C-alpha cells in the first residue's frame, strides 16, 4: 500500500527501544541515511546549531561507559542510604550502549536571542530558551529513531548516561558550552540476523 500515513503509522508502531545488540556491523550507508533523515528535522528559529557525533570505536564506547559508571558511583555515595540501592539498580541501565555497533550522539548549543536583548538576567527567559533547544533536539532524535526503524535497525533514546555529560563532552571533544541531547545506540537487535 502506498498510503504515506499508513506507512508512517506502521513504522512508528513497530519502533521499540532496543537494549541488546548483535555483533553484526551497521553499514556506513545506513548511518548516512539516518543522519540525512535527522537533517530534515524541524528546529528552533530554523538554526542548525547542532551536530551528530558518530561513534564506532570500541575503545571510545568503553571510555564513555566507564565515565558513566564512575559518575553513578560518585552520585550514589552522596545519596541517602535508603535510596542508594534503588538508584544503583536503576543506573545499571545507563551503560548498555557500549554493546551497540554505532552510537549517534547529538549535541546542541543554546542560543539566547531574547536574553541578549534584556538589561538584566531573567531566569524564566533563560529556562524558556534552554527548553526550546532541548525540545528541538528531541525532534532530531525522533527522526533518528524512525530512520533507524525504517532500516530494520534497533535503537534507544538514552538520557541516563548524561549523568556523566561533562566527562562525555571531554572524551568526544564537544565544546563546553554545548549540551548533549542523548546517546542513541544503533544496531541489529540480538533476535535479528
């Protein structure tokens, strides 16, 4: 059936978060296709102040996973005893990305066009400006997830690892003023050949 709405509905309904990946590599052509679709995403003020980092190096994935584990441990030591075990159990999900063949990591810069016009700092305006770009990068991420699904690739929208955002930015040489939208592992699910 050539009904575009039906095709999109089927694609969106089939999409699920994939958390385990086979060793089968993802073709560069497929990565390029996913990024090309992401480039079509709507974005605040029609500004393209974001980019997508593609990570395939096992060593880099290992460093990222270790940074996340280290931050989880750091935060767990600052928690009340009655919350620590639950947090540590939950945080076990923060580094499964290391097994995926590819990570796509979008970063973005918050532009402050209204704040620059004000005589004084207005926290509500600064929050609104940040929220605008967070919502915009979420649109980019949604396009990545749908593009991956269209290529029969599994993916997951991960924000838990951003507990270590500053360390991740250092590892990936992302500018200090930029923010990371998510870590998106991509690959073939374990149940796919």
